[in-house]
């Protein structure tokens, strides 16, 4: 009887939980009724004299015994059916959650890759524009240095895994490689300084998270200025939070609005950290512009 009940209830596993419970209890009652009827037939209809003495037959109420047997069997089968339904429902929910988490992770990974691929053409256009300007001016040696720097930068960036973080040290090395290309073009008009404590170099950040900010400094400050512009990369930590600032003292103040690069940063921060990370931009009191990324400090 248990095996038959198990087989039927198992066939209902694809149904919603409420119908499964109703069907399981109904099947438990049916199984109890069948078993009670079989017990009644054996004990009271098929040679009852071999099971009961005349005194016991006189003392026992056959109807009461049959109802009691029915209820006992029902509670037994119902308890078993409820336990099986609850366990299988919990397993199914766990599997569904894992599947949803895997699908979510897959979607997030795909989105991160798309955002990362969005950066490369954007950067490549700027770098090729720099090399093109050098070639047009006949500055072949600087152009060759820029091409070598671009080749090395692309070799590294194209091998990055967009869904995994990199150390802040590696991220700074990438930005240094990129700035070498721009320094070939702007020479003395671009002064770069990096102020990052050694203790924070191992902190984990999304790959190329600083790239759009550094490019914005080149585009909005250095390229539009006739005087030297200082670009500073700074990092600090407070209360388990990592703060990375990209500052410039150029005369042109860029807006921190809806540019492709800035939207890219915000979307990637959201995918990596949810509401636990942010990008803020503002002009500095002494002049220039500052972009600040705040994210969880993870070594």
C-alpha cells in the first residue's frame, strides 16, 4: 500500500504545492479506507470465530472498531504523505533557487562581458586617434612607442575575465600603460601621480573600472588645455570601504552625467556590488574635477 501511494504521489510532483497537498491527503484517505475495508473483511467477515471469542464478539462494536481503524490508518498515511510532500517540495525549492541563482549569475556575467567589450572599442578609438595625430604630424618615433604601448595594453586587457576582480595594483598598472600612450601625445601637458598605500594594493576591484575616468580626464581636461594638467590617482580606506579617486587640476570641468563611460562604471559597480558601491563626481574647490569610486574593501 505504501509503495502504491508513493508511486502515485511521486507522479504529482510537477504540480503546485497546494494541489499536491490536497491530492496527497485524498490519496491517504483512500489508502486508509482500502486498508480498513481489508482489515474489516479479514477480522469480521472472513471466519471471525477464528479471531474473536464469542465474548469478544459480543463486547466489540464492529462499527466503532472499523472507524477507529480507518482514522488510525488515515493519520498514518497522511503523516507519511505530508512528510514526503514537504521534503520533496523543499528539495524542489532548493533546486529552483540554485537554478535561478545560476541563471542570474549567467545573466550578470553576460552583461559584464558586454560592458567590458563596450570599453575596448571606446578606448581603442581614443588610442588610435592619438597614434593618428602623431603620424599626421610626422612624429614617427613617438607613434611607434604609442603602438607598442597600445599592443601591450590590449594584450593584457583582452585576456581579463570581466566577471572576476583584479588587484588594485594590477588595475593601476593597466592605467599606467594607457597613460604612457597619452603621454606620448601630450608630453609635458600631462603629469601623472599615483598615491596609493601599499596596504591597499592587494584590494580587489572590477577590471578597468578606472579606465573611463582616466579617459575623461584626457578628453575633458588635457586635450582642451594649453597648460600642464595634473592627473592624480589616489586610494584610501575607511570602515571597511575602499575609496579610489581620479582627480585633475585642469581648467575644464567635466560633467559627471550620462556619458557612456560613466554609465558603464555605474552598471558594473551595480552588477558586482549592488547598492554597496557608488560613483560620485564633483568639481574641487581649488579647481579641477574629482571622480570618486566607493566600494567594499576586499583583499
